[in-house]
């Protein structure tokens, strides 16, 4: 099976449409989304509809749960809190209820899906160091797990030791574990402003990262016109 897996759309419909266009050229069997469909961006409702239309698996992100009042936004920075309040008002009750109903974990053929870490998905902790990856791998019941949350695309590979790589292509190890952060569609933070997603070929055990450009200025204008903080548009240009 061939899967397209993406995360952290964050209400950025232009980036999501560019990714969905690119996916159409990849002849995939299914799509999966690792959460944070909403929050920060100006089109949460449209993004949620498109993700629900295209993805067979969707797991909850911390922003999804914060908008649905299922998670406190007390740890969010001021920009994220403002965007959370804006998004809550922008969504109909039915969308809020749907976000609240999202599961914390999912799976594709031979792979786990979670927003933060498989170690304790409900905590929405980050996997950023080898130690974080070690904890996460101790709770994995499959060879590969796909995560989002940090918006930084990176691979953690367990062989003799756990190492990380930024390689755009990585193989699922025959023994050991692999954690792939699929990066972010709608708000990349690795200083590459292009939208990010991965293709997972489960029969080959191969994961390939893809980047696609989209019209960032269009989104920045929508952010301004929606009354969201302009800084949210500025960071898209920088990819951080
Ligand atoms: Zn996010």
C-alpha cells in the first residue's frame, strides 16, 4: 500500500490544496492526517472539510483539542491562544464536536500514527532528542511510527544506537524502530517555507519526504483580513 501522510495543516487551505494536488500525482491508496488541522490559519472550516474528505485516518492534535476545549491552552504562547479563540468562534458546533471526537492514535499498514509521541499521546510531548525517541520507541508496537507536532521534518532511526537524520528518504529497519516526523503542511518551522508531507510505501518499507510551494502572500493577506495576528503570516514567509 502507498500512503500519503501529512500533519499540522493549521487552517492553511492554500498549502493543503497544493499538497493534495501533489498527492494526486503520487498514486496513493490512502491519506492520513496527524492532527492540528486547525489553529493559526484563516480557513479552519475548509481545511477540516478537505481533510475529512481525503483522509481515512485522522488523529487529534493539541490545537484541535484546545479549540474543542478538551485541552487547556494555558501552555500556548500568546499568538497561539489568540488564534485558538479566533478558531473556536469561526467553527460551527458540529466541527467543534468532530474535533473533540478525534482519537489520539491511529494506524496504517505496519505503522503507527500519533500527533506528539507514542510514549503518552495524551500529553502532546515532543520527540526532539534521542532520549525522547528512546522513550517513544519503548511504547511502539510497530516498526515505524509517524508523528507531527514540532513542524520539523526529521527521522529517528534505532539501530545499535538511536540516531537522527534529515534525509528525504529513509527505509524502515528490518530490526529496530523508526520514527518519522512528517513536518507541517501549513506552518513549516525548518526554515523551508514549502509545505511538507511524506509518502509511505508499506510493501517497500520506504518513506519519502516531499515539499511543495504555494502562494504564501495569498495566505498572509487572508490572515490579515481575518483579523488574525499579522505575525502568523510573516512566519510563513520565513518557514519558522
Ligand atoms: Zn502544530
